[in-house]
C-alpha cells in the first residue's frame, strides 16, 4: 500500500526546495508562519508599541527583542525567510521612520511609525 497524498511535510519540503536563495528560505506570504519579523535593535519601548499596534490589527508578527548583535539578527531573519522585516533602531527613532524590507526581492521602504499598520493592511 502506498500513500500519495500531499501533506504539510511535502508542501514544506517543496517550498524549501523551490523558494530558497543563498541566504535561506523565502516563504510566500500565503503560507508563511508569520507575515512580519520585527527586529528591535535596543529600542524595546518603541518596538513593543509597534508590535502591539500590528498584532491588534490582526497581523502575525514574530518579535525579536533578544540581546544579540544587529548582524546576527539580520542573518537569522534571512534564514527564517519571513516575508517582511521591520527594523527599529536608534536611527529609526531619530528619523521617525521604520525600515521595512521585503525578503523576496530585498526591496527596502522607509515607513513612518504612524503608518506601519496601514502599510501592511493595504498590501
């Protein structure tokens, strides 16, 4: 007897095989475990505020507030392959803009903190 069904294991394997680059996995938004990877670079208060705003709007967010270097957080974020990465650091606080990076094509947008939720609800 054999089973020829398509289950989660086969789907994940196919995604990993076909949607990867030299940095790691690139999840399509439709099946990604989270839509956003929020990286706090020593600005936990503002990052927590942004996290709460996004979650209360129904957006799935993985919040990384670990005490690791920025480079290590960026590398791990690329490996995870979550579709969008929001970076909030000292420069973001000074400019009033969060850096939003789209994983699939490395496109980077500067988005005002007040408009982040709307930015993702419109996409």
